[in-house]
C-alpha cells in the first residue's frame, strides 16, 4: 500500500477517532515532534499486523471526549526514515506501531520496544495531566487522574493512614526519614505503596511492614526509588501488570 490516498482511506476505515481529528503524514521528519504541542505521534507500518492492531487500539483510546484536545499525528514509517534516528525511537522501530506522547515538542513517554498496547491508556492519562497542569506537573497531580493498571490502584481514602504508618516505621538512617511524602498509589495484592516526595519529581515504592513501630534496621521498610513518574511506569507498573495479567487465578 504505497499510494498516500489508499493509505488515508485505510486509516479512515480503521480509525475509531474521526479522521478530521487525525493528521496523516506519508513523509515526515524529526521536526514533526517539535511541531506537536500536546499530542500523540504514531508510526504506522501498513505491512505489519502488529501496527494495524496498535493503530486501532490507540485510535479508540483517543476517541473519547476527554482526549479531544490532544493532537493525533500518524506518520508512515516507510516514508519517514529520519524518525529512526530520534533518540527515544532509535533501535526500537520494528513496525509494531511505535508511539510517542509529546508535550510542547518534547517526548515524555513512548510505547517502548514491541507491541505494547497496554501503555496507551496510562501514557495518555499522563499526557492529559501535563496538558492540565503544565510542564511542572507533579506525580501527585498525575496520580489523581491516572489510568491505573492492576494490581496498582488509587489510594482512595486511605492515604492518610498509609502516610502515618510509614512515619511510624522509618528508622533514622532510612532514605525517607525526615522527608515529606504522600501516598498516591497502592498495590491491591500486597503492602507496596507508591509515595510522592514533596519538592522532588522522584517517587518511591515502599513495602510497609505494618508493625506500627519504628523498624530497627534501615533496610526496612524496603524501598525502591524511581527518578520520576515515567521511570516508575516503565520499570514498575508495566512489568508488574504483565506478571499479574499472566498469572493464572
């Protein structure tokens, strides 16, 4: 399917989002990223069944009223060789419908290597938080509107009790001792809690012991630090979601 008109007709047929809200570029270069204020760039490989599946799934995510404000740009990978050299894409374009979420001309998240449609809703909700709060959006603000994947969920009305329990457990040399934190997410199948750190983009996953007392070892409660929200999504949320999804019950 080399004819741009035929490609556009195919996209029109497959898209769940109205095509007057989709920009199709049969030939694009890296400057397209700079041109996107708040939106999603999808790399379409018309010869790939994986890309077809990804396009349909992404267009459905972007077909809701809350995403009307987001640009949706589709570029043909075969006509856009310079996109292969974009640092966030380099080595990761193999015709799986690779996707980038962009804020003010900067990529804030990608779909990664392979067919990863499970990233579409979480990353889109993160972009919506950027659109609402600006480039200095905090993890707490993102979490308030985030599309969680199991076993992770919003903390709901137990945030204060989680904050209090952490304060009780922290041993003096612990990395979070004396730091102001706020519970913003929790696992539903264990005692892992996601905490935002005030004045810092980092987040921490803490496995609370629920001892209701100060631990005597600074290795407890066990804590993993992440550089920022997307680092947590990529290295914690998504791997744990896949394990949860693939575990027989």
